[in-house]
């Protein structure tokens, strides 16, 4: 019997003139990266020609196996293969009745790749079908009969019987068909958190056209209840969740593009919310904030709100009082078409900094934080078109 470094044991199942065969089953989900023999027991057996020595005797081990009593590591593969890429072979268009091909690459060599592992999504096309699947290892080619009509064909990987050489099934990147849940008009942003303290994630959306936020409480099985709707500002463009008044319950912060303000809806802890309190995000007209970040920028333990302001090419910083209310904004210049915003400690000084994506200027702006709620003048960096 062999003892292994994960605590398991391998049992003797066969032998020959110069070998012994041991059996060990790697259990599903086992996370040992390498298996090593750490001990062995002969259970009182005496090997022929080795009278007086036992399996635990290094000299006997050397004589039997021809090597010192050690073993090379055995790697245990617990990583599931993933889809690395799906790309069209040849041109972007194809004629009616023609065969189009897609190159599908996996993260490692896989087996079980056949037509059942794929599905087609078509728009304006009828009669499209998978003709053949060829390839080996990690690279495969799927041939598709284009059918008839003018439109688009999309190839999806559904999983099927695809496994790697260690038997791990395809996991990442494969999802079940979507299930839709009704919301208010034109939801434009989403946040996820436990809004009623039941340990299940819930959903909040910002509803641009109906000037509201919608709350869908989760059932814990991937389904959600009927949406509850709460009034917000005009053209609600973004939402975040944070405990802005320190009562242990998540609150909603919504950015309102049309009314140039933010709405704060304090949570009751049962999935419902109080009437919004509104805070202007700038002292100038035509602000049009688009997104927000909720974070402590001045180290006082209270959540603050930072918004990206499309209409004035700026960012607004509203310092929190810790009770769910906020001070008047401080406004800092950013790039033209300030669209999206994020925060982080970019210079590693322990203070929160701001980065904005500037749609019209094809740039990002970095505003380094001073740690007291104020920020330095922007530094800009060129990026691709319309970030």
C-alpha cells in the first residue's frame, strides 16, 4: 500500500516480474495539484530474494524498483477547458446556399466535439444548419450550410460532450438559454446586491425612459419576483448600491442624466425603499451626469459620490455626511464628452483617484486624489476612438 501526500492510499492491484501496479482514484473536485508517494507499507509481506527486508526498507525499495524510494509528481488536472475564440473563416459575407466555416479554438485539447456541441442563432436567414465538424486537439472547424435569405448567422458553443483529456467538462463561457424578467421602460444600468437580508442576490435597474429604478428580488434559484418600481430623476442613466447612512442596509444611488442630479433612495432592509432625496451634481446648467462611483474619497468612513458629467466635461464630487445626505458638489474639469467613470488608487499613495473616459476627446482623464476629498488637475492620455 502506498500513502500519498493528499492523505489517500493506493492499493496493490497487480504485479509482474519487475513491477507492481497500484490503483488510486482521483475524486471529483480534488484540488491537489501534484500527487507524491510519501509512505509505503508491506503489511508484513516478504519479497522473494529479499529475505529479512521489508517494503519500508530503502535498500529493498532500491532493489525492487531500481531507484531510490521516491516518486515523480503526478499532476492532477482540475481545470475545465474553455472556449478561447470563435472566428469566421474567409469573408464576412456568403451567398445563398453556400457553406460558411467557423474556426473554434479551445484552451486545451478536447474530445467529444461534434454537431451536438453547437447551436446556430439566425436573423433573417432560414434553413441554416451545421454540416460538419472537423479538427482535433484544441482547434476545430465547424462548417455551416448558409440556407437562404439576407441576414446573419451566429455560431454558439453549447457544451455537449466536450471534455479535456482528464475528463473535465467544458464550463466557462457556456450558459443556459436566457430567461427574461419584465422591467420598466428602457433599463440602462444594473446593480446587484442583497436588498432584503435573505442571503440571495437581488437586482436594481436604472430605467431611463420611465425615470425610475426597478427592484427585482431574487428567489435564490436564478429566478426573480415581479419588479417593484420607485421614482427617481429624469432619464435615470446609472445605479449603484451602498450603505450610505450606515444602518447596515443597502441604499440606491441613481444618476439622472435629464435632471442633472442624483437620487438617493434609503433602503428599509426588506427590499423596499424610501422616497428619493435629490442632490444637484453641479452648479452649472446642462450638466447631464451619466455614471457614478460610490466610494470614500476623504477617509472619514462615509460613502461619497463621484459623477461623470457629459454636459459640462467635468466630474462632480459630493461628500457624504454618513447619514444618507450629501454636501454640495465640488466640480473638476475632465475631457470633452466625459462619459464613464471609475475609481482606484493609481499612484499607490493610499488615496482614491478618479479616471474618466472622454468620448469626444478620445482620451482618459486621471485626477489624483489628495485624500481629503479634493483632487488635482486632470492628466490626459490618448486612447481609441469614442471611449
